[in-house]
C-alpha cells in the first residue's frame, strides 16, 4: 500500500481520525460497531501503527459532528477501506509525534524507537510519550500534504485481544434501548398487517383517556402514539389498531415456493456479459434455483431516540450510516443538514439494511410532535413485517459441456427484488415513514445500475457473485432487478451472493456428476485463481474430502466455494449432513483467505456466525404473504437455528500478505452451496429451492 | 397499585406497583436494571430472562405480583461467587458473543440450570435453551464452548 486510501482522501485531516491528549489516545473511525467486533479490530490497527498497547486506545463516538464520513458500515468494507485509512492515518500521526519527539530528544525522527507508546533514541534511556507531546503536536494536518508513512503494523496478527465492548454488553446499559434522556417519553407506531395496505383513517379519540397517553400523531399514512411509559404506548397502539381503516394501494401476486411471481413482474435485464449468438455443440443442461424473502430477525427491537432542541434535531440510532441517515432525515423533515445530528448507538445484531433508519424517522416525527425526547421501539411484528427484507431471488442457468465434461458455455440470468434500497439510494428517501407521509416510494423508482466507486466491479446487489469464480470460455450474464417487489427489500448479509453461489456451486456439482467426475477435481480443473485453489484445497484437506465417496443412505458431503463479491474474502467448505426426515447439519470444515488478518478471533467469530446464519436461511427460513397479509408476524412463523442444531465447525485461517478484506459475508454463499450439495449427495435428488425443509424433501422424493 | 417486596440482586426492595405490569417493565423503567433486555415481548426470544428464586423466568411475560416475596437476580447485578457471575466470566473468557444482545438472557438461564441439583446433562440444557432462547448472530459455537466448560465444572463440583 503506497497510495492514500480513499476514505483518508475523503477525510484528510488527521484530527478527524485521532484525538490525543495528555492521558488518552482516542480513535475516531466512521465505521460503526454492529456486533461484528469492528471497534476492537480498529483499535488493533491503530495500536499496531502507533506502537501502543491496544488497551491504551479509546474509541470515539461515531456521530455526524465529529467522525470521518465513511458512508455505510456495509459490504464487508470496514477493514478493507476503513481499516486501511485508519492505518495510514495512525502511521502518519506516529511520524508527526516522532518529529516532535526527535526535537526534544535531539535525535533524527527516523532513528527513534517507539515502544509502548514511548519514543526514545537508540542507546539512550530517556523516554517521551504521546501524552508528553500532545500539547505540542497539531493533528490538524492534511494527510495529502504528508509523505506516505512507514507502516509498522502490516503483517502482525492479533491472536490475544478480547472484544472491548463485550464486558459492558454482558452487563447493563450498553445498548440504544438503554438510553434514558431527561424527560424522555416512549412512542410506538401503527403499521398495517399487509404489505399492500396504507392507513386511511383512525379514531384518535379511542385512546384519549388511555393511561399515560400524551399524544396521538397522525400525518397522512403515518400514525403513532407517545406515552409516558413504553407499555402504555404499546397498549394504546393496539387499541388504535382496532379503529384503523386501511386502503389497498397495490395488488399482491400469488406467493409460491419457487418465487415464479418474479417472472410475472419481469423487467428488462441489465446485460453484464452479452448473450452468445450461437449455441455450441455438446451436452446441454439447464436448471432454476430460488430463494424466498428472508428476514434480518435481530433479537433486540429496532429502536431510536430523537430529541428536538430549538429547532435542531439529535437522533440516536443503530444505523449503518450516520451521514446518509442524516441527509434523508433532513430532507424529509425539511431541515438543513447542519440542524440534524445523528449519533450512533449500539444495537442488536445488524446484518444489513434493517429497520434502524426507518425507526429514526419515526422517533423524529413523534418527538417533533411533543417537543421532548422520545424513544421508539418497534414491536416484534413491526420487525418481521415492515423492516426491509432480504430480497426474493430466482436464477436460471444453462451450461454446455464437451465430451470430457469441461464447461464450454455458460448462460446465467438472475432476477430479484431490490438489494440496495438504503436511505438516499436512488431518488426516494427510502424511509418507511417518508412513504407514509406521501414521499414517492420505491415502487415508482426504476433504479439505474450502480457503478459503485466502492466496488472494483459494477455491483447491483442481486448480481453479487453472479459471475462464477471459474475460468469459463464463454459466459453470458443477465440481471433483472424489479424496482419493487410485494415486500420491502434491501441489503442483507451477502445480498445476491447467497443464492448466486448456491446456484453456481449446485450446478457445478450437477455438471461434475453428469461428467462422472469428482466435484473437487472438477472445480480445480476449472479454476485459475491460485488463492481460490489454495482455499478449496485447504477446506478439502481439513474436511478430509474423499474423491468418489459414496453418498446415499442419508449421509452426504458437499463442497462450496466463492470469493465474496469477486474481490473480497475467499471461503470454501466441506459440509457434512445427515438426512432422514429433516436435514441435520453434522459439520462444516472450512478455510478462509482474508488477506492480512488483523484480529484472528474476530475473523473466526464472523465466519462461525456467517455459517450458522446461512445454514438457518438455507434450511429453515422463509418470509412471504398470504390472503391475511404478511405470513410472518412472530417468532413462531419464522423458526431460526438453535443450540441443538449447531454443527461441528472448524475453520482454517490462511495467512498471507494480501490486502486485508472483511469476512462477515464470505461464508453465506459457500455454506448454502455446501449444504445443497451435501443434501443432494445424501438423497440422490437435487433440491434447488430454498429453504430445504422436511416438506420439500418429501415432495422431491415423492416426485423422484 | 399494590405494595410488593422482593430481593433484587441482593438488595431488599419494597414499592408500590401495578401488579399486572411485567417484571421487565418494572425492572427496566422503575428500577433502572438495564441489563435485563426487552426482546420480542412474546415470551420466546429469552433476552429478558431473570432468575426468580434461582429459576430462569422470562420477565416480559411475568407479572409483578409473581415476584412478590421472592428473590430476583440479574446478570448486571450478579453477586460474586454466584453461578451467574461465573457463567458471565466464562462467557467472556470464551468471547461467546457477537452483538451480545441475547447473551445476558442465555447466561442467566445457564446459571439457573447449573445451580440445580442434580446438574442437568448437556442435552437437557441445550433443549431448554432452544425452547426459551434465540441467538441470531450465530454465536452458538462459542456459547457451547463456554457451556461445556461450565457443565464440567458443575459436575465436578457436584461430585466433590
């Protein structure tokens, strides 16, 4: 790394990244803690360049007043982009302090030794610390004016540091739900029971005498209650619900397991790789794969606190992006950016664009109506119905093989509902209450393909990992993204990668089987990427892959491989299942190549979580709708994986000096694929529709 | 309103409260026990779990009258030497969390079950966790590692 990272160029003052006084070194990252451990990883990055013990680093608050604007904490970019910017900023900061230390010590800065946060000249016993120099070093320096620094921390892998946020979280008061501002009231919002309904009228007087109710707020299609206590607001909203009349704003198609309704809402595809004009001679095979809508389903309630003070709004939010949220709040409320401050607060686990941004506007509207701070939490039903879902998807793939089985032609078409409908993306605010207030919503927007600067390749979300990792001589690739599906959808962990990798890797196994070849050998024969080869071989070795191992008899093994986004972390796995009436996940042996690893336990934790969450999506989860509206309204409608279902998991972390990349989303696709392949190996029948439930297995076996 | 009294994290408490109010609301909004977490409010996710006379109870579904005259314990107020404190300690040693939101409830239930005599076996404990708790981040692998260590300690303690 010799060029300044983009996030440092965008936030060039070193004082945006570091605050150093006589007793503290505080880092200010724009990347937020979502449960993934990024605060700890960032502290390790900074400590390794400043040559401090990590315990001496404090983490600054992420807010729109002080933190560098690093956009969203998303896309597995926090280490790759945020970490690299912080690393260079830290190394520059160290060099600035070294210059000041050199003057005091009468030595040349490049000769100084820095250990445990103290500078000294070689052979001398005089020490001077960051704190000693804090008053004499001005960090209001533009990084672009400094020489590229020497990076001392590259190559160091932290294997000992514990998560700094966990002791507080295994205590009290660590989360946004625990904020208590003076005079704060509690709000709850009223939302319809079906995705195609909108509020028409309401009898506000129904709760006028309800205990604790301060105000009922109704603005167009938005309605909420503010009360002294949370349970009072909740009860009042449920009472108001009984008086609500709804109007239908669009017709719902018929939901089905194969998500074929997506075809009926067809849009013109974006051509990523041109279709090939003529078919090649050879053995042709085609298949369709699908995934239903999924839910974030975090355990804690979506929550925000809003406070108005003399026309200025302060919002506490567990958003992924304080700056983008601020922009859309200001827009919807008609305020200047400078009048809105968004402060990040820790929430329950975040796996993508959930309801955090929506509830921030809910809280702002309710607080505006009563003039005192208001906390709004969503109910479980609010969460499972109105928060953005992970997109429903469908894939059609066709391949031609030569006589040896080599793939000579590959045509792929992925269709999905939106994967990227974050606040401010496209032209709509993309905040639920904004739609209810009358802002044009996503339904009317036609998103243009996004040539995102953050990505090295064009990315539209649904096509993430649609491009196979394999070297294929002819490739056609189409992507159709509906402007809006029946349910709200946006980014969730892996985006299109979950189904795309499931489809590609399932189809690779099918092609291997047709050619009478071992799935591992068949993959290796089509791979030219050496890092992919290494990670696949490592997983096969760890999982003791045996070529030609007989399946059937209810036990099966399957492979999965991908490089997330085509540019992120590599992950491969060998999945073992036992299938009788249901699929029992026995083991997942995997290998990950995330470049230079900053915090090894952080990598392992994210990979383990990614495996379990992906397995849960793949085997159990489905959201949709029926004649009564949303089909999922509580946990009973949406089972997720539990303790008795957890497989044996082993992960080998490969070590190299490639640039660091994030791992939070790396396992999602390969694990789904490994499960699908293992189930097919066990049953002798291929299931191409997720989730792979007991009912679907019965159905497939009956159909033979 | 009714006068209720109970011991909370080792301290005697007596106050006027709506007897039908949930224990969760009382603890969080009247007594400031913010380590007890609101979750689904449907009695399923377990993030609101507290110990009542050493038994794990989902506080969102328990009315205040049900703790009158009883002993309530929470993770944030765990007394030194208690199973609650020990389970929390081992969970931290094993880094058994991602977002951490569900973990206080799980720690509480594990502590409550380990305090039982006889000590439950692993299958019973995990089945109980599945019936009363949810974790969405997928931190189960680490929690299981912690639980196995704790079960071993509990069985050795019982044997001694």
